[in-house]
C-alpha cells in the first residue's frame, strides 16, 4: 500500500482536502479525509497529451533506442503520464518504419514511464488549411490504406472536405480509433456529417482551419457550437490569443475542452522531414508559418489560468477529457478504482512529483 498526502485533491466533484490517497496494486484504493497533512501540495490526475511530435531535440518520427527514455523523462517532468506520439504528413509508404519503431517503444518492459496510448496520424488526408504540412504530400483519403493501419494507431486527423471523409470516419471509428477534424476549411454540412459519422474532436482549434466571423462562421464556430465534439487547443501564448483561449474554454465548457502541446523537437530543427526553427516564441517554417509548439503541458495550464480559465477546468482539459476521448476509462480522474497516475503540484502549478500507477518517478 502506498500513501500520498495532499492539501487538496481534484476529484470529479471538485477540490477536496486535506486528503490521504491510498494506492494498492497501481490503483486508487481509498480517498481518506484527514485533519491535516505535512505538505501543501495539490494533487491532480496525470496529464494526457494527444499530440506530441517531439520534444526538445528528439523527434518522434526518428526516435530510436534511448531517445524513447529521454522522451519519457521530458514528459514526466511536465506531468504527462499518457501520450500519443504524433506523425505528420509524409508519403503513405513512409509511415511503416516510424510506426514500427513506436510499436517497439510501446513494447518496452514495465517501468514508471508514461504510457504510449497509441499513435496520432496528423495527415496526410488534410484539406485547404495545411499549415506547415507540405501541400504536395496531402492526398485524397485512401480507404484501403486506412483499413490496413496497425492496431496501435489511436487517433487520425483528417479534413472534412475530403471526398471520402465520411466513410473514412466510419471505418476508423468502427475500428475503435478517435477521428479528429483538422487542417480544414470545410462547410458546416461537411463538418456535421463527419461528426455524425463518429468524429469526436477538432484538432488545435483556430489553427489550420477557418475561424470566427459573425456572418460567415467557419470550422472553429462549428466545433465550439456542436455539443457532440470536443476541441483541442495549443495554449502556448502564440497559437491562440489569451482572450480567444478564454472564449473557447467558455464556449466548450469543462467537458469539451482539451489541451494539447503539439510539441516538436524545436532544438533539432525538424518535425518529421519538415524543417523549422524557433522564432518569435514558437517553431516556424522559413516563411513564418507556425510548425508546432515548444510548450509543455504544465506551462499550457499556466497559460490557461493566466487567461482567466478556472484551474480545475484547465486540469480536466489536460487529463480527464483526453483520457475519455481515447477510451481510457481507467485513468484521467482521481477516484477509487482508477489507475493512480497522479501529479503533485506546489507553488501554484509547478510539478513537484509524478506517480505512474502509484509509483513515484522522482
């Protein structure tokens, strides 16, 4: 039995504490109210990042051997206990090798490391807002290729204006994969059709899509106003203005807001085979186009609270909501029976300690 004390614990019913969390066999066995604890830490669920292309100097598409251990440590330092390595647009025949390397990383022996929930394919079936993705490599949906994807592909971002977007969404959803609409300028009807077919997320709201106009609403509006779909946000202080971040959180509510880092190996200077460099606070292509971020999940939450978003809302956007979208109902909240993936915070939102299935990682 492991015991974790906290001055305050974020539960599905809100903050409570002081509390003593009992952990047995990697799961939360009890939440015991106590009069006092010898710590001022707050305890929140382990963070779940749906979109990580790389971090610092390690690019997911090229990671090998010890690179995965380094990614583990970089993720744990920011409180991430579950994540999706993300592959950007490339020729269809180029995905096999990085997918195999990620499968090998997933098969490593048990250790207190972040869980790889599965791969996020961001492309190549994108649309008229490619962002940093090479336009020449964006191709029409290939249903046979999608049907042949290995089981560890968990998330696919595609554009709703693709001619076969709806059958692709149905195919992927039937296979248990999360479909996210992104890099798109689709119509309202096209967006709603994808959501009706099973899409449950919009990739990095406002970025790589049509936006907000009072007479000609775009994908950002379609997403925020459709209760059947959640939306991810890159809260790095660059991709989305703080007031717009606040607006999105208010429109989406506590259950549909999802935080992602969309982090890239900015120090290595590449996202897959796409070259970029840090400039004006974010990784960019030579022409200034944003190419992912350098933000960490704890910093993203700090950006949210600085924008006036309630901290409990931001913590759930970084844990509960993405876990639910991935179908990981064993984690993402602090309650009896859930996996004890926990983050201890001090001094506001500074990561003090991380537990993976009840095992401390520092």
